[in-house]
C-alpha cells in the first residue's frame, strides 16, 4: 500500500500545477493559446485540467460535495462561463440537462464539446455515473487529449506528455482496483443507489441490492415497498458484507438502512458524486474511497 501512495505522490509532482480550478466567474483570458474549458462536474474538470496543464484554463460548475448534483440550479455566471468556453464537457444521459440548455442558449461555431454519454453510446435512462467505471474514464481521457490536440495542433506533443503523466497518476488507483478484485472478488455487497453499480462491476463484487430500490433513489423517487423490505432482509440476515451509500443524496429510507446496517454490525462506506474535498484530484478522491471500501471488506472490519 505504501508504494501506491508514493507512486501517487510522484505522479502528482509530474503533473505540477494542473489541478482543476474551483468554480469562478468568467474564464480568464491568459493568452490566445490557452484553451478555455468548462466542465459541468468537477470530476471531469479535474481530469481535463491535468490533461491540459498550462495550456488550458478549467472551470468546473458543480463542485459542492455537500449538495445533491441532481438538484443543481444554474445562474448568470454559469451562462457566462459557457458562453466564453472553447471546450465544454458534459456528463450527459440526463445527469446535467442544465448544461445542454446553457449550450443551446449560447451557441458558438468555434466551440468544441464532449458529451461523455454520447462518447460511450449511452442515452438518458442509462446509469449516468460513468466516472465510477475505470474503462469509461480511460475513454474520456483519450477523447479529451485528442480534442485538445485538435483545438491546439501546435502543442499536440505537449498534450501527449500530459496524458502520460495522467496515466502515471492513475496507476495506484488502477492497481488498488485490481488488488480489491483479486482479494474480495465475488463478495456480496449492498448499495443504496445505482452510483455503486459501475464500481462494483470493476471490483468484481456481487451487488445484490434490489435494482428497483437503487434506481428509484438515484432518480429521486420513493423505492417500491417490496424492494425496501427485501433490502432490509439482506441486511438483517447479513447477506451483504458492506453497505455503500451515497452521502450526497441521503433520504429517510437510505438513512434507516444505514442505521440498520450499523446495528447489525455490517460495515458502512460512504461515497460521493462530486469530489471530496472539492480541491483534490480525481485519482486521490477515488483512491481514498477505494481504500475505505477495502478496509471495510477486510475481516473484522467492524471491530477495528
């Protein structure tokens, strides 16, 4: 584990000052060669900033880890950010429809955009939490790098170097995924939302929570009564080894399940939709969450 942390630190040094900037107002016009980037969410913004280095200026719109991204409302500053952007990154699949509206309200022939859902062949109604799938993340990295090179051909080699640095920075995160998969693959877990689905699949974990429950909570709806009862039974009978919950979209039902899991000595792990803390990097955020899950999966986790 120590070597992973050291590798992460060295990779971050390579990237240097490319950490994603917090949301501000209108993008700064640093120079004609700097690409003005707006990312709807800060997890994509972090990746975009690291890939662009000193040749991009990135503004992320949704950054608050204490707010539900599904309830985000735009303002005039957001509209100005979109209007002055050379490159816009949306998650898509219904996750950030507000961003699509801002683009439509501020048309520009020179602006390039990335809709992650479109890139992955996903549509509204599909699970939109693509950043929890490492393979999807890699596709996004490849696409952003290619788009930067298209927007700024003279600096194509620079962007290739930045991508290499990003790959190195992601190595501990990817190695931890494989370590958890090799050690705990097949372990039954529970999740209060569909945000857990891609993560569980990548880790080889058996997510047995009722899909109707997870989908309903993700969409902001009350889960069917029978799915609540089935979920409670899984916890009471200790069919799951860990309960993963979304700490940004807590409801009375999910809070009750969390309390029930604690009462039954089932470890509980919280994950977030946006980066926590908001000034971290994508890889550090994911690594910390995966480490917490790994610790919860280990034998005797509740007694530690």
